[in-house]
C-alpha cells in the first residue's frame, strides 16, 4: 500500500518510493519440530504522478515471497476533482476494513493478517481487486466509498462484487482513501467504520474502531478493534463457508526519546470461529505482544514480536517469536 502523502523521492511531478519488510522468525508447533527462518517478507516500489490537475496515476509493485516473483500491486487511474468527488479505476484496495486499507506497511502490529479476522475479504493480490470506486469525504468527518469489482479474478464467480464503506472521524480527520493503523500521536483520533461486500447473495462485513490520544506527558495511547462476519464470501479457511470473530489491540508509545527513536509496547487478543463445513467447527485464539523501537514512524521501525496461536480442534497450536525491520523512502 502506498498512500499519497508518504515521504518519497521527488522527480519533478512524479514521485518514486520503496518499502522493505524483513524478519527473523522462530516457530514452535506443539508436538513438532521448531523452525528458524530469515525472511524477505516484502519489497515494494511506488510510483505516483499527475496527468492533469485532476487526473493522476498510481503504479506500485510487490515482491511475493511465496512465488519469489514481483507482481502488480496497484495500477490506478485517479480522477480527483474535490474532497467530495473522486473516482479510481484499475487495481487497488476496495472498500473494506481499516486493516485492509492500511496494509502491512501502515499496520500497528508486526504479525498482521494472521488472526482469522483482519481483511478476510476476497482479493486478486495482496488485498487488491480489479474494479472502479467512488469515494468522497464530507465536512472532513464522514468518508464514504462504493464500487464494483471483478468477481471472476477474486473468487472464481463471474458475478460482480459490490463493495461499500462508511467511516466517521469524531475528532481529527483522516484525509485520503487509504488509512493508517496508528498515527504515533500526530492525530487525536476517534473513528468508527463499517464495510460490506456482496456477491450473488453472499456477504462479507466488518465493523472497525480506532481510538488514539496523545497524553499530556507526550506518550500516546492507542486502542484498535474489529468485528468481522464472512458469510460465504471471503474468510481465512476455504473449507468453511462462514467465519466470524473480533480482536482488540492496545498500545502505549513512551514519550522519552532513547537514541534516535522511541519505545512502544503493544498487545493484541483475537478470537475467530469457523463454521459450516463437512469437517467439525473450530475456533482460533491469537495473542500477540510487540516491543517496538519507532525511529521514523512507518519509514523506519524495528519490531520484536511474540505470537501464540491456539485451536480447540482441527489444527495444531503453535507460537512464534522474532524481530522485524521495516524501512520506507
């Protein structure tokens, strides 16, 4: 994901940027042998530029660790007339939950998209779909988006996927279409959003919440939460027609600068239930703790993590620990 306000190299009217996520990860399954990996999780190249004052383009690529290939992340024609009227067409993140609209580079925690809840919407590549969307922001507080997306490439069903999202920012506004998982104290935020996607009567729906406040001592408290219901559309486990769940995340960014950055402690708990399958229903519980060193917000941060994942049946429990590095320019 490459929101339009990120720090990038300016080549006249065109901006070029890059992002990198890499980590060391130790995984220990119950009753099995542990593994240790050094992973190149992601590398991205970002290109943005204007055609006219109101017509712009965005082209971003993503390295896929699973295939060791580079794919098209975003390829978007952007018609941006005013805050209230914008049309995007091509490949991009459709109206969905906050977690999808911030992506891994602007998420708050390291082990994003592993809880069975965040961004279970169908997609072509890295949460993206091919289609067209209208989005607008009204009175700097209410943000709406609605669009139509290709179903065949995302689900194998040729029927169109309809997608919509509404978000209200009660305190500071969030500009633009894409979002953040935190603002590291740059905003005092109280936001709630709801999204749904529909295809052939099947639905995927979420409600998300983010509260962030800079305290008098310059520390920052953040609380993020989401409820999801994937009803025969999307979800984490294709063998189960339905799944639902929720998570809550809390963090504290310490006010004092130590060296070139600040330390942050973060905790998250999630529970997801998977039902409607030929095999027995099961649930997944995920607990995660991060101890982070934030150097330049999303452009430079080191994140140590511990994640414990347990199931009541059907799957083996496991835990993971490691350290990740993220850089952007």
